[in-house]
């Protein structure tokens, strides 16, 4: 087995707080990817040439299910890796692996392309939580970890809500592809 992840360098209290807030902000922004399609399913289906009767099944069902289905094994894999790898680099890798396909979603022209980009985005979205909780747990003292975890969960929920709100406002105004560009 590889050696455990090296401990974080000693940080001042202010630096710990700033770092924890930055990690939490990254988690919130990656969570914003989760619901970008929901407000614009009709526009996406029309643009990709999907029959109206298949819109909910293919976009709201299959794409959404795969997004979350790949996230569960990714969470296990990243959770395992977070204890053995440089977690800061692992987080950077997840951000790139999650946001590159999120951005690429704006240029898909077929349903299989959409399915691929959203599935790849789901890998990062699923893998991020164990990594974020691990990093924030390192940054918070034993008496602050529960509050820090609550802050992370609040940020992730807020990020998912903000992403859906953004898609509901930007999508109808500028087209369904723009929310993916803005969030990425």
C-alpha cells in the first residue's frame, strides 16, 4: 500500500479558516453542476432532436441517474485515495475532471455526447465529498469538526440550489448551454 497522505503544514488560525472556506467554496461550486439541466429539459430535448415523449425518460431519468450512479463508486475510490495521496493535488484533479466535461456540455450536439459529459461530471461531483470532509476535518480542531462539516453541507446544498437557480434564469434568457459555461 502507498504511504499515508502527508499531514498538512502547520497553519495559523486565520490561514486554517481561509483554507477551509476556500475548500468549502470549491465544493459549493462543484455542487452547482448537479441540477443545471433540470430547468431546461425541454430546450435541451428540442436542441438535441429528442422526441417530446422521451425527454423526461432520457434527460431527467437516464442522464440524471448516470450522473449520480457514477458518483457513488467515485466517492469510495476518492475516499480511499484521500488517505494515501496528496489531497490538495487530488482536489485539483477532481476540479479539472469535473469542470472540463461540464464546460464541454455546452458544445454537445448529440444525446450520447450529453450523456458522456454529464457522466464524467458526475464522477467529480461524487468523488469530492469525502475529500472535502477530509481536508476540512484536518483544518478544524476536534471540537470544531461537526460545525465545519455542517458548514460544508450547507455550502454544497447552497451550491446545488444556486446552480439550479442560475440555470433557470440564464437558460431561458441565453440558451440552455450557457449555465454550463458559467458554472464551469
